[in-house]
């Protein structure tokens, strides 16, 4: 497994643990009420599990297993940019509302996520090719 | 494909069908005279799909295909793997059963079902992370 895939997948596992923890706290609170404040975890729960866990794991595995150019994986800086932007975006969009940060943080997070998708496409597009091409 | 992966993947297929049935029933609410309480199935629909189908399919394939942990224990701890499966599914089923029950009969004192569901799913998720972490490594 290449180094960047390790980074993607370890980050995805951290978001899985955090997202499950937030979800478990909210579900527990739904059955046995502790404090209504726990509902503020909902945006982070969704952001962490949809993008931080699921999407990030898929991207990390894609970087690992998509067809290569000999032993090279093509435009690696674009893939590293996707990693940085995705994680910046998930943190800003997920934790911003939790900390009652100004709406700008949430918007910047979502823009960073768009940037990560573009960077991923720039990296992965040429690797989607027939064998030997 | 190892037995645990087969359990994960086949279970995930059942959850996919279940999630889409719940989604269809909720959609029919606007067409047929169905009980208004069906709206309480929203969280069950989302979690049947995202935990039961998506995450469980991922867990099964990761357990099968990720780099070997060691020659003696290629897939890490088999016990942790089965604990992940048991806890995740027990928690999800408790939730899917408990949430509508509590919405329909809030006076019945069934809140502990959701607390137990939360604990089971949380421990299942942590068991997966713990068992997978050591298999994420450079060649």
C-alpha cells in the first residue's frame, strides 16, 4: 500500500471512530436523555462519516489500486492536495457548527471539499484506462 | 473469501434490501393512507443504508483484502473481527426495532434499548478500527 493511501485510510479510520462516538452519544441521549446539547454533534457526525470516513476510504483505496503507468501513479501532488483539502474541509465544515463558529468556516470547509474532489479527478482521470495504455 | 467476510457481505445485502423497502414504505405515505408514525422510520432508513449496507460491506472487504497483519495472523485478531460483526449488527437491529417502538409508545420506558444500541455500535466500530489499524502499512 503506498504511503498516501496509508494517510487516507488512517485518517478515515480516525473519522470513523470519532463519527461513531458522536453518533453513539446522540443515540444514547435519545434513549436516556443526558443533555440536549449533544444534538449539536449531528453536523459533525454526518460530515465525519460521509466524507471523512466513507469518501476518504474510497479515495485512499482508489489511489492504491487504480491502474498505474508502469510503477508510477501519475500526478501524485494532485492526490496529496486532495488529501489536504478533504481533511481541511471535513474539519472546518464538521467542527465549525459544533463550536458555533461564523458561517464562513462552514462555507470554506465545503469549498475545500469541492477543491479536493477536483484535485482527485485531476489525479485519477488519466489512470482510468484500458490495460497497457 | 474468509467466512467473516461472507457474513459481512451477505448481511450487507440484506440491509440494502431492508433499507430500500423502508424508503419505499416512507415514500408511499404520500400516496396511500398509511399511519403517520411511519415518519419515525427516517433515522432507521438512513442507518440501515449507511451502517448496515455501506459500512458493513466496507468492513467485510477490508477484512478480506487489506495487507496481512503478520504471517501468523494475516487478518489481525479474528476475535475482534467477529466482535465487530456481532456488536455492529446487534446495535443496528436494536436501534431499528427500538426507535419506532419508542416513537409509538414513549410511555413504555424502552429508552434503554437505544442506549444499549448506541453502546453496541460504538464498541463494534472501535473493534473494527483497532483490528484494521495495524494492517494499514506501506509495502
